[in-house]
């Protein structure tokens, strides 16, 4: 099989959460452990940092990887989902793994897949860990896929665990209260392994404090220890953030919500210092200016075009949309044109209730099986005073929005990671 045939095989033979939802979620680590045993347990052959949380774990992972790369460490990076190319999930020093690596791995282990019947995500984790071990990375940044306790990545013994924050997402799988969700996320806290919590949230802080105590793990809340880190100014909140810290930093990820992630990353660097890593202020400054270039990160408050000004962002749950709306409010524009699509296995009412009624909406369906029909979103949105038309595709919706927008208008694209994936 060539690369495309290999991907077709994976997508048709293995349950893919991003495409089909909860039916692809495996509620234990049995399959992952079985695959890794076949691979001679690569998860034990490299150092790692484990990054979980509801929002910001992807940005945090990419920033930390960028800093370690600039500091001279051979750095693996595992994230999900991908936007354009499956290989975005597995990078070494910012470079995606080769197509041939994917082809060979599937060819070598096709019979194992048919016997074990892993999910797409379980297979991907096994591939990533196999690559990191064979490439002898100095360190790998491993982003949790979903939850934590039962996530396939939760077989590593990291140098450090990071949990960015807790919000309302995947409640059908993780629980219907923030405490239940936090308990699942806290499952990545390992014995005698330091953990950094990105944001202090009073209603759930005890979940992490108690779990860390049980595991004899040192715990730090980044929002407390790095409270002096703040946004100094931002050029239109479009190009980059200027951040005032012990040293002035410029971040090429322009969403103001990145401030919390920067605090978390700087706290993680402090911990890695303690563990013998050599990372200077110059390394940090150099890396944060070019996270996108170094790691290939896309879709975070990203400018797609300037005439009309068109911006996309992957924020999709209530907390993510709150941050999106804060950043939209910082842009000078006459009329907001909002291209929005969503998936069909989440309660969209909360998000729709938050959106501005004075925007013009362009409803669309992301091109995945879980995509919610555009007309369904339009009808539901109308009950919240949101009005616009339904379109046959994300591309058609964006084209209509840009055609209707005047020079000083803003076109925003979002509502789902999978909508953004079609425009970046």
C-alpha cells in the first residue's frame, strides 16, 4: 500500500474518534499495552513531559517543544487531532515523520491490528512512541488525547505532568461535573512525579491537590508562581503578543488566552531546569517568537487573509468560545461575519447562547461523519436570535462570508477544530 492507501485502510478499519465520536473511545489501556508489548515497550525508552487539560494543551505542548528544540534537545512532539496531514501528530524537531514511516509501520503490524483491534488513536500512540524510541529523542512532549486516566498516552512515566485547566468538554465520556472531569484529567499525575496545574480553579483545585498528595507528587499552580507574567501590549491582537515577564517576550501566537499557556510553559521550564535541562532566557525568547515555524502549529487565532480580515480559531467549547469572543472584541471592525460549524455529539446550546446576535452567520457542516448538518445548526441558532444562511460546505460558507464582507468588516471562522482544518 502507498501512503494514501495506508491512510484509507486506517480510517476504514480502525474506529476514529474525530470522525465517529464516542464509539471509538476505549475505556481501558488494554489495547495500547498489547501494541506496545509487541513493539518491545518503546514508552520506557525516552524521557517525556505529559500535557493534559481541556483547553490550551496543544499550544502549551508546541511552545514547550519549540523551547526544547532551540535549546538543542532532539525533541519529539505528539499531538492530536491533525488539521491537514495525519503526520502532523508525530514530529521530531518540528518535522513531520515521513510517509514511508507510516506505510512501513502499518504494513509490519497489520496482522497485529486485526488481532488486537485497536482504535485509530491507540495505533497512533503506538506509532509515535515507536518512532520516538527508534529516533532516540532526548525528550518527547506528549499531549493527552481525551481525558487522562484512561487515555492511551497514559502509559508513560514522564519527568513532569502538566494539566492546563478544566472546562466543559466531552461530558458524555468524562462526566457531567467539573469535579468528575478534573478527576479523569488528574489520572495523569504519577507517583513522585511533579505536576504543574496551569490555572487555579477554586472549585476543583482540591481534586488535584488530593491526587498529588496520594501520589507523593509535588504540585505547583502556574497561575500562582508566575503571577507577574502579563500582557504588556499587543499589536492589534493580531500578529503576536508582547508579554511582560522577568524578560520581555514576543509570542507569535496572538490570542490573548495564550497568556495562561505561557505561564504554564515558563513554570515547566523552571521544573526542567531542576531536572538538569539547560534552557536559557535566550532560548525561551528565540523559541516563542517562532513557535509556528518551529513546530507547525496552526489554527490558534490565525490570520487567513487581510482583505477582508479573516481569522480562524479552534476554540469550540464554552471556555474556548469565551476566549474567542474576548479576542474578537479587541479587533476594530464594522460588521462581524461568523462562519460556524459544529459536531453532532455535543450540546451546542451553551455555545450558541454565548454568540453575538448582531453578527451575520454562515452555517456549515465540517466534512466528517460527526459533522452536524448546517440546517440543524441554523434552526437551533435561530432560537438564540442568531441569523444567517446554511451552506453546503465550509468552503462555500467562507466564500459567501468573504464576498459579503466590506473592507472594514471581520470574517471569523470557527466553532469546531474540523471547520478550521478545512480553511488553514
